[in-house]
C-alpha cells in the first residue's frame, strides 16, 4: 500500500504542473508508465495559445475558440481558460520556460499564427515548444522532496469504495511484474489522449486512452468521444514514425498541393490553409480518396532556407534526415489521429462524476474544445485546469485517510501460450478497425461494422485479460478496446455532422447542439 495526499497519473503538462503546486501542501505520488518525458506534451511543436499582445483581446481568443468548436463549446469554461491563461504563462516563465522572443527584443514574444486564429497569439519555443515546457517542468519536479515519481508503472483500474468514492488506483509495476495499490485522498487523471488507438497517429506510443478507459469502467460520465481530431499534416514516410509538420508552417505561408502541383483547399474554405483543422483534414482526406492517392504535398519553398532553419529547426533537420530539404522540396503529408476533444466529463474545477476523482488535460472533457479543438489550445487547457484542480483540492487535505477495504490483485494466472503474439495481433485489429470505420469520414454502414467487430474483439480481449498475467501491453490493449467502444457508442448517437464528426448519411447540422453523454452503468 503506497499512500499520499495526491495521486497523479500521467506526466504531461497537466500532471507535472499540478504536481509542482500540490507538493507545496501535501505529499504527491506521480505515476507514469514509461519515463517522465514520455508524453504528448513533449512532442508538441506549435506552441501555446494565449493573449499577450496589445492588439489581441480575450474576446477575440474566446470567439475564435467557439467558432472552431462548431457550436459545442462550453462558453463559461472557454472564458476561464482564456482569461486565466496569461497568469499560467507567467508561472511557466518563472519556472524557466524560454519562449522565443522577437529579434532584438528582451521582452516581446515572437507570436505565431495557426489555423482558426484571427491574430498571432501562439507563444512558442522554436518548433519544440512542448519539449521545452516538459524539460523545465521535470527539472523543477526533481527538486521537490514531496514528490515521489514512479516510472514504468501502468495504472490498471480505479479503486472505489462502497459509496463510490475514489480511494486510489491499482497499478502494475512493469519492471518487477507485480501489482501495487496506490491510495490517496485525491486522485487526478492526466494521462493524455488515445491517438495510438488509430493505425496512423501523431501521438507517442503511450497515448492509449488509459485514464478515460479506467474512468469509463468505474462508471464515470464520458462525453463527446466521437470528436477525434486528425492533424492534417503528418510527414508521409515509411521510415518516419508519427512525425508532425506543425500547423505553424502553414501559418508562415506553406500551401497545400496535389501531386500534379495543383491547389485544392480553396474549394473547401475561403480561409484556405488557415481553416480550422477539421476542414483541412477532411479536404485532404476527400482529395486522397477521390484520386486514389496516398498523400498530398505541403509547400513552404516560398520561404528562404535561413528563415526555415531559424523558425523550424527541428522540422527542417528531421525532414532532411529523410532526404527532404523543405527550402527546395515539397513535403509529403497525410492526416493522422491527433487529439481527442471528448473524455472524462469535468466541471469548472476539474471534478469528475466520481467523488475525490479529478481529471485534466486531454483526458478530460472540459467543454473548451467543443466539436473541434482550436490549434494550440491544448497546452493552455492543461495548465489552466491543472491549476483549478489544485485550488479546489485543498479542501480535502485536512481529512484523515479513510482506508479502502481492498486487496492487491493476484497476478498469478493461467499461462497462455503465444500471449504476446495474441496481444500484438489484436492491437493491430483494433487500430485497423478505428482507422477503417471511425476515421475522418464515417457512415451508418461503417459504424454498424465497427460495432459488430468491436463487440467480438471486446469478448476476446477481456477473456485474454482475465487469463493472462498482467503486462503493460495487455493493459494498454484492453484500454484501447474500451476507447473504441466509446467512440462507436458516441458516434452512433450523433445523427448529424458537426466539427470532427462527419457522417455521410447525415451531412447536415441539427439546430440544437448537444453533447454526447455515455457511461457504463
């Protein structure tokens, strides 16, 4: 039994920033299934959206977010995120985050422009913003004695008492192959998204939807899982795994082209390359399917080599590794699963529908993204709502532990030959199912097939999970299967096309925008 005041599952911007604040008032157990740095935050290129320039305004940022969200944003939650953003940025800077400044300026930030934004408001650190934020937060985490980090520990399931109060989490020790009970006064889920559930994704391998799946199995309210954002421009290469070409590249003048050099995006939006992500991704997907091609091009050759090496050093160097000089060559790109707008439903303070359980970041459905996330709002949401969780959680710290009557999970199970082969095979089937039937464009027929296949896979995977000793891969496989089930359930309920969810059988908007709520109870 490992006890602490706070139990934080996940090590992205939400989890790390929360741990730093929580450690001032209580003990913190920070659990992550690989190394601390292995998170979607560390791979974020573009930046963090925030009003910092006099020519910008909170009203403008709120308006852009709501327009991008296609009628489903919770305006109160959006306002809190935008208005509280500047203070959270100041905190990151105080911790040591170095955002890129304007040339010959010690005080003014170089602000980027991305799709859906009416103003330049994206703070960035070159083109490795997430890397810089993650590095600084981890450096500060390492200084705190009140934070105990558990790397290579994979969460299995939430622990609820008879009154459905969360008491902690069952966790698998990946390196020692045994299970542990982590008990806490306050449990916070900050595990990120579930892009790995799809065959092609910009996400790291850890993004298997663990927190949302655990919360779903525990009976928490889940919302809007049909809204899976596909980033329009991932590098198309058999050798490059999950490498994103930042939206900021289009913000600096890159244009989309077909293989024959022709343009196409103007047919889909007057905003062209700077249209919201759902529109750009759907436009590319439509062109690829109608032409039978595998990729389109992104052309930034209008910019000089010196500019590109300074503004996008990481992207320039990575593309060069694959024989692409972006100052001379067009970049082959394809859409890939990128961000989940849905997740565990939270209120304005990060509380879920289960007592003593909070969520923040991509794990949560706060309502700020609606049906389509505005570019670079994700890091902002993570840091703002982590702060709100921290402030709300202080009320619980004075209370004594109320022990949950639980026993460790026995990891001695029946041996199953070729279990690793089975898990790999079923993971491929899950990821192919989501890509083929739950992608950028859907239909009633595809959703029916997805439901039928998912029902069969769920039975097989749950049986496997019961009989085979725990492994990190097996736990992830089970969670990916539950994520697939949630996407299907949500998508079937939505009888319209809105934001990231496009159904060819319902190619229209209903007059009343509603969230899609599901739970397992």
